[in-house]
């Protein structure tokens, strides 16, 4: 099976996107440091989630012994390529919260400012968790699990292309069983650290699950986009047909519903409890015009995809499903924007810098993934479950 051939125009597009991102970030820092940090954290977290979501998808396929996905699994496997950039791009955040300079991120993460913590009783009570050494330990564990366990599954898959050893499949099932619970704990922790601690006075016991719903939905939308584009370019031949496309569409459809369920549960529990330390989150994201963004998320991330993906044929039509995947992808980013940016501004605003930074991350992500796919077979070669995928009918 051939590798991906990256065209000059596609490579150039990714590089232009990265340049747009760098320019946007630079202008943001020159204009408003606080806004620049929020925009950077928003897009860092969003693309980190997609990269990790690809590995989580791979783990779910191994632990369920899924055969249908064998011919498309290499695409999410290559999301591991985003691990290196995620580590490198995490360093500015560490530097930002570690210094007290005017350009630093201590105004964004209040719990890193010793003077504010000393004056704020609630922040002082949370120092057992919200402190820089423990933050570094959690981040190190998070990246270690992502690379050593998630990466081992991917490296095993590539090794199996050469050896065809059945033992590799069994090992990946065991690795997936280890990865998934650790992923649940550590991704929740990194979501608390990067997003929820932007407002350290607020908390929600469902926030980690809510972030997971957004992570996996955005990853599924990305997988749909990449697979369909490659299929349209003729890369998969008959090994990926409308049945595989339907399954990918079904997963995205299912997690549109799961996202809506989890998001409603979080809202309902906070509304019913009516505790000031919890309701502040939704009050800030509803008043002064933010309600329009919230309703837009409900409409474009749930109502429209739910209704338009209901028919069976909607999930078997590549062109139609591609448009829906782009819509879900954009709605996931808007949801992340709604989670992060109200901590910066009381009122919604035109996100010119934030979208520019998004293009920078998107360009880097696309360039890394396509570069890796150009050096490996785009499908597993000797996975024992490939036969099942090649004869998928439904």
C-alpha cells in the first residue's frame, strides 16, 4: 500500500497557514497580552485534544477488537505526530506562568500569582492542587502516557506491517486497556489545569467528561475529513467503501448526541444546585451577548448535525458527510472559544486574532500529519483484522 503523496500546493497552504498564525499571535501580543495568551491557550488545547483523540480512537478499536476500522486506522494513528509539537508548544505556557514579567501569563492563571493567592482565601485553600510543581508533575505524566503507551500502540502497528506477528495485536489490546483509564484521569487533569483554572474560583465535577466529549467529537470530525479527502483522491481504492464511511459518520453522529447529553447534564446539575461558586460559569457565558454564542453552539453542534445526519444515506454520501464533518469541527472550535474567551472579555467580540492563531495551529497540525503519512503505508498491511474490514457489508 502506497504512502501519501503531499502535493506542493498542499504543503504551501500549510506553510501559509503557519505564517498567518505567527503573524496573528505577534500582533495579538503587541495589542493585548492577556488576549494573546487566551487565544494561544484556546488553540493549543483544541489541537492537543484532536491529537490525543486520534490515539484514543486507536485504543478503542484495539480494546473492542474492531475489524471494520483496520483499513482507516492508520489515519488516527498518525495523530501521534502532534505529540512533539504539543510538548514544544507547551513550553511557552510554562515560561509564561513561571515569570512575573508584564508579558507573562500570571494575569491569565491567577493561581500562579503569589500576591493574588495570599489575598484570596479560596485560592489559598486550593494551593494543594493549584501549585506550579504539582502542575508540572501532572503535565509530565500526561505527556508520558500519551507518548509511551499511546506511541507504543502506533509503533507496534507499524512494526506489524513488517512482521505480521499476531502477538502485536494482543499486546495492543493490553496497552489499550492501560491507556484508556489513565487517559480519562490525566486528560481531565490537564483540562482542569489549562481551561478550568482560568477561573480558579469555579469548579464542576463533570467538566472533565464535558471536555472529553468535545475532544472525541472534534477528533472524529477530523478523522472523517482526512479519510474522505484521501478517499476522493483515490488512495484507499476498494478497501474503504461507503460502509466504512457510514461507520465513521455513525460514530460522529453518536458523539454529537453524547456531547449534548453530557453538556445538558452539567448545565442541569449546576442550575438545580444553584450554588454561586458553580453558577458563575454559566452567568458569565450567558450575559452581555454571550448567549448568542451559546445558542449558536446548541444549534450548529447538536441540532443541525443531529437532524441532518439522521438518514442512513446521509452517512454514506461522502460529499454530504464531509460538509457535516467540517460543520462539527467548526462548532467544536466555537465551543472551545466559548469555554475560554469569556474569561478574557465580558462581551463577545470579533475573534480575528483567535482565528488567525487557529490557522497557525491548523497549518502545523496538517503539515505534521501529512508528513508522517507520506513516510508510512496509509493502511495497516498485516493486521489480522484487515480481512474483516475488506469484507465489510451492512
